[in-house]
C-alpha cells in the first residue's frame, strides 16, 4: 500500500471536476503513471455537488474524505 498515492488522489479528482490544479508529474497526461480509477471514484461526489450547485468549500472537503 502506498499512502502517498491515496493522498495525492484528491488533487486529480478535484481537477477532473473543476480544473485549474497543478498536478504532480505522476498524474501529468504525458506520463500517466498513476491509475485514474481511484480519483474518478472520489470525483463522483464532487460532480453531484457541482450539478446541484451546492459545492460549498466545506462540503467539497468533506466529500473527499470518504
């Protein structure tokens, strides 16, 4: 288990929904070293919050802790 991989997955998931995140090189499209399944799983709740326009900072932070 690589805990760094799980901690860094919040940045790509946020980037999938909102964009504008400076990702580390592992997640960069030129390298694609990490798998996008886990960040996509984390991005699901963010998409829902954004769709219903209730993506307040507290809810976004809380939804990424699952």
